[in-house]
C-alpha cells in the first residue's frame, strides 16, 4: 500500500479481531515507531509492549477511553522521561505523536 492510500483509507477503530498479532507484524509496527524523526534526534522514548490478557484487561480500567484495550491482542505504551529544564518541554510530545502515527500507519498497511 502506498503512503497516500494508507493515509486516505485508514479507519481507526476500537474493536479488534480475536486473533493474535504475528511477531513479525509487531516488530514491523515497533520499527515504524522507532524510525520516526525526533527533536534533535534524541529519540527520548521507550515502547512498552503488553500482550498479557490480564494486564490488557487491567489497562482497560485506567481511564474512561481505555476500555477497548481489553479486547486487543497487543497494546503499546509510548513513554518518555520528564523533560530536562534545558529541553523544550513539549517537543517530546510531538515526537511521540510522530512515532504513534508511524505505528498506526504500519499497522493499517498490515
């Protein structure tokens, strides 16, 4: 799928097929996030993969918009340290958004 087709056709849903995600597909999604550009090329992020059903169900209860995680095969948390005083405090948020969008597009292509 070319980039424009992916952007133009993507459907972000919160209902998932009851099948596991192939390891190769998960690696590709994570790699898409890793390849996102970041402010000053610092890549101040970590991706935490959650596949354990009990953990996914627990995560589904952490917020009013997290219920869909209970039915997901995998969840990926994008985390970053507190910005240092010398950093632009919001730049890392843009960086995480770029990484997340790369992952969403990679998942859609699969």
